[in-house]
C-alpha cells in the first residue's frame, strides 16, 4: 500500500472516530476499560506526538508538550479535530522518505503514515464498539486490515515499551485470511526471536477468518467471526502478547 491510500484511510477513519465519539464521551469501551473520552484523549495525544516528530525531524523523539494534553468537557471534541487536522497536514506535506523519528524500524514519515492507518482503524472500531454490539460495528477495510496485520507483526509484536521482556510461545501459530489472500506463520526461532513467513502450513494453532477479525484478534479485541483450530491454549498465548 502506498502513502496516499494510507492517508485516505487515516482521514476517513479519524472522521468516523470523531463522529462516533462526539456525543458519547461518557460511554465505556468495555474491552479497554476506558471511557470514550479517554480513548479520544489517547488518540489525540498520539496525533500530537506524530505531528511533532514529522514536522521537526531529529534523531531523538520530539515531545508534543501541551499539544498532547486534552481539555475537560466537550472542548475535547474541538481539541481532537485540531490534532487530527494538524497531523493530516503534516503527513500530507511530507514525502514518505522524509526523515522522522520513529520508535522502531524505518525512521521516515512514511512509517508514521502506515502506523497511523493501522492505529486509527482499530481505534475507530473501538469507538463504535462502545455504542453497539460488536457484530454491528463496521468492519475494517479488508486490504487495510491485511496490511495492518503485517504492520502489527513487524512493529507491535516485536516492540513494546511497556513489556520489553516479552517471550514468544514455543509453539507455532498460523493466521489465515478467509475473505481474500493473506496467510502468516509465526514461529519463535532457537534464539527466541520472532520469525514470520507468508506460507500455507499447519501451525500448532490456527486462526481463520475475515481480515478485519484477524486484525482485531491480534490486537486483543473481541471478535465474533473467527475459527480457532488446533491447540487453543497456544492461540491464547500468542494473543496475550497484544500491546
């Protein structure tokens, strides 16, 4: 996926996020243990941090300062819109190869374009899930979800500031997209490092379903349309690594 589609997804999903959350700040996102207000504050703070690092490229993280601090009351809605607008402008004006601090991987603005497409999609889903049963929440676009699984396996499953000492299960896990192309085999090598391949094979556990459901599953979100084969304890151990 190229930068323009990433930004299109960020723009669309963040707009839906704002629309869903605006009148529902006091509702609870049960699977996160957060209020919608806390979710808005989180995503707006992330946007402020991304803007700071894309606009001011350095070798070290650029802090967003007061820009990341959400106000009380309904003012948080306008605050989020401002953070969304600033981040989209920063990413739209940046070349994908432009330098920008990131917490792992390529140190480029393009890295943030992809990261924000993944994170915004999942948090849009979170916001909607606070308002209705999960079976009625709009699924994440299948191609975006497939790319976001790749992004999760490359970034979030390998890097965690809160759990840097994570240990991968000894048994393998196979993920299989059921609504289009996409397969992943997850194995920990002899050094305990994660190895991911795109192959059709039999893991000690396998999870099959639509791309949106697979992405939500690896992110630790509730799902309603997945099949788990093999050792369910192995699948649960891999899922427990979600950040």
